[in-house]
C-alpha cells in the first residue's frame, strides 16, 4: 500500500484516500474502530474494489459512522472468491483473504 502511511491520522469528515500500486483481481478495504484496546466493542465497514483502480476514497459518511477512537485502523487485503452448491443452502461462497497492509488511526 502506498498511502495512508502507518500510524497516520484521518479527519473523519474529509474521508480517507487509500492508494496502492500493483495487484490483480479484487481488493478489500476494511476500516474499523474499537472503543477500547481490547476491541470487544466496535464497528467496521468493508469496500471491494478492482486492484487495477489504484485508489479509492472511503467516504466521510462511512468514517463518521464508526466510533471515534484511538484504536482504529485500515486493512487492505487481496481476495479471491468462488461459488459452490451444498445441500440445504440457497447461496454460498468461499472467500480467501491475504492482508497486504494496515494503518492505525490516531
């Protein structure tokens, strides 16, 4: 990941630009915040984008919906998914994730 830099901070009302180089397939951008260091209570939002896009801005309304916290972060992951059928299910998928980078929100 090119930006944001590790241990950075974000102004929630401004959104947050995430930029990267390389990659193929799809990327998942997860941003979350915990109300304390144990992270037993918190919230997260997930956005999926093509790796070829090279950038994505997490909208202000997404960041403002998360709890204000010193225990927040952004994780950029690559993922691949496939569908399958199984008795008793109407729909199902398997998703494999590989974390590429993390970011701490001050």
